[in-house]
């Protein structure tokens, strides 16, 4: 390989490396802010807090009417008959 070709290859490779590094420096450290505004981060915190509160609250079961219980019982019996076949 001629010295001029080697110099040309190194120049082109270093140019793209410097361009990538400069882009990262402008954005700041990776993982910081991630392009979200302060309001968006606050909303996300509130949403996650609500999700965890909902999980800790026990779910209340509503009382079934006699007709609903009978229908559920029949449906389960029919499903069991189908499984045995």
C-alpha cells in the first residue's frame, strides 16, 4: 500500500470517529434525561406511583346474583364434560 493511500484511509477514518464523539458530548452522559422534559418525567413518576398503589390495594369482589352463580356452575360443568372426552 502506498503511503498516500494509507494517509487517506487514516484521515477518513479519524474524521468519522471525531464526528461521532462530538455528537455524544453535546447530548451529555448516556442515560441522563433521555430526551424527556421535566413535566414528562414528573407525569411518569406519578403514573408509576399510582400503579404501585393500585397493586397494594386488595381487589374487592362483587357479590354474584343467584342466577349468575347458577350460570357459572353450568358453564363449568359443561367445560368439565368437554375435557373428559
